[in-house]
């Protein structure tokens, strides 16, 4: 069974910073592409950033230059450093693992963590 556990959400003022972390099951982590997605009220879930097992990262245009995704394969952890936060960053943030081999092939999600940016 794949488990993803997020932490680090909270309330911050505009311009502030937060760091999200996600701990994943050890059996899938090193080869999985990990990512962060977010879903604001009344909107669809959207990609924020992804990082491959080899460390290649990809970002949504809306967060480029402000957010940084990283991973520590030894600790089975993926993190999202969020700087210069804006009210439009307010959402529930979800950790995602895309596993490419059996027995856990497919997409896996954490329970989500709330990020609220006040103006």
C-alpha cells in the first residue's frame, strides 16, 4: 500500500513563506515522479510542480520563480518551498506519486494540507 503524508500547511500573510513536506512509502519513492497539486474552492485540481526520480523539475507558470520543489530519496520526502505567497495561492495542496511499475502502478494521493494566504 502506498501512503503519502503531507505536513506544513497553515495561514500566512501575503509575501510570506511556507514549506510543505510529504513523506512517502519507501518501496516506491526513489523511482516515482513526485508532485504537488492544489485545489482552490470551486476550481479544478491543478498541477503546481513535479520532480522526477532523477531530479528534473517542472512548474506551473503561476509559481515559477516563487516555488521550489525538491526531494530527498534517502528520507523518502518531497518538499515544496513556497515564497512570495499571494492570496491566489490559497488552496488545499496535495502530494502526488506517479508510480511506473507494479504492484503499485498508477497515481497516488495524500490527504491534502490547507494553505491560506491572507491579503
